[in-house]
C-alpha cells in the first residue's frame, strides 16, 4: 500500500478549461488547450488582458464550478481502495479557494475522507510515497516518486514519469 | 534552521476558553480550566449537555473569535526569523473552520506567509523537524521531535518534551 498524494487543479479539476471559458466570456475570443502548449493563458493573451486573467482564481466560485477531469473520479476511487490516497492542493493563496475546494471535493470526491484532504501553500510539507501533480515547482522538490499529470503547460517536461490521462494509471500502480 | 510545525487550537488559539465561554452562556455554569485537568469539557458536563458542547466547533465563527494564547504571537514571530515555521492545523472536519482559521491567521499571524500555512486532517502527512501540538494522536505519530504544548487535557502526558507556555520556548530552540 502506497501513500499517494494527488493535486487538484489540472489533475482532478479542469482549471484550464475554466480560464478559457472565463476569457471567452470576457473578451469574446476562444483560445484552445492546444494553443497553451507549454505555457498558461495569462502568458499568451494581449498584455492589457493579462491582469484580469491573473485575477480569475481570486473570484469566489472559480474553484467550485470546475469540471471534473475525465476518468479521475472512477480511477481515483479505485486507487483509494488499494492505496492511501491524500488530496494535496494549494489553496492558501486565494481566499475563496478554501471553501470552494472543500465544496468541490464534497460534491465530486466524497469517498475521500476529510482526514485525507490537505490544503496548503508549499507542498514540500507533504510526506508520501508518490506525488501526482502538474507543476515542476512541486514535483522537483518531492522526496518520493514524482509523476507529472499531463496538462497544456507541462507538455515539455521530460524529467518525470508522465501520467497522460487517468486511464493510464493502471501502468503505474 | 529547523522546520517547526505549530498547531493552532490550544497552542496558538485558546479554543478551550471558547468552549468554557459558550457553555457558560448556554447553561449558566462556569467551568474552569483547572476542572478540565486531563480531559475535555464534553467529558465532564452533564450527559444531556454533551451533544451541544460537541457541536460548538461546527458553528460558523467558533474558530474566528478565539483569543490568542499568551505570548504566542511575539515568540512565534521571533522563532520565524531564525527557523522555518509552518502552521499546521486540522481544519477539514468542521466546514466553517477553514474560513475562520484563514481569517484568524490573517488577523493575528500575518507574518506567517500563505505558503507556510497548512490545513489538513491527518497530520501524519506533515513533514518537519519539530511538531508543537497539544494532542497525543498527532505527537505520537510524528517522525521528528515532538513537543507537547501544555493544555488542560494533556497535563498527564509524560512521553514528550513539554512546552509550558510560549515564554519557555527559548529553552528549546
């Protein structure tokens, strides 16, 4: 049995889609995930829109409405039967994200008990055997097995094992 | 430089006093901290009051109004200059505690940056050199140096180093 730490944004919850949706609503332009290859929306929009995009996660409700990433629920529920799954999410930067993420987990991942939920800032605090995350700044400092979950902004990472969608998880555990 | 993990309730924030205050308001009886020696309020009130006492932490605002434990602010601010202080608090059991604790830290401990704040359930997830906590179920599973912070319910613990008020901290670090 492994202790598997799983990130939320762009691993369980489709934060990227929320950015694209909000941007389209505000500016009438639809970027695609393909256009984000290796970067984030705030880096490719016209400079005068950047500040507004960076403020999206500060909005109340931003993290509450996120779509569930394809197959994440079914696969994580299955993993959770054989391993000790902890949800480890950065949620201290944006005031409303705490409540929004709490509600989101209650709605979509109620099978993860409250004892296995962690909201933090710096993930170097988290101890486990495996970390599944979308960001180099988390993966690179993790002492255990670091697995990158494919998201548009991390397609160029080469230094980690890669989980390319949740159906791939059976190759790992 | 040590990574020092510090619990909130009954270490930084006087949750015990909040229990005693609410109980007095509801039932007109003032218990003292001395009467709680080795136990908690819910264990010594008349059985018919127990359920109400156990529900106090579920109330919105319970964790927001807690008095700051004597000298904790000054001593932790000083420790934070020489060490890496993380606040590690159980905040997943009670829905409103997330927001209340976030606000409480912002008000009283704004010098602890958001990256050094952790709200969790099971503290075995937390990695550090030192844990200062009031509960055996956290201290006993910690891999580093476990220090009990004196609170009425833990006066009988003998298996840990003991921090008997924050002014004692200079003996430890």
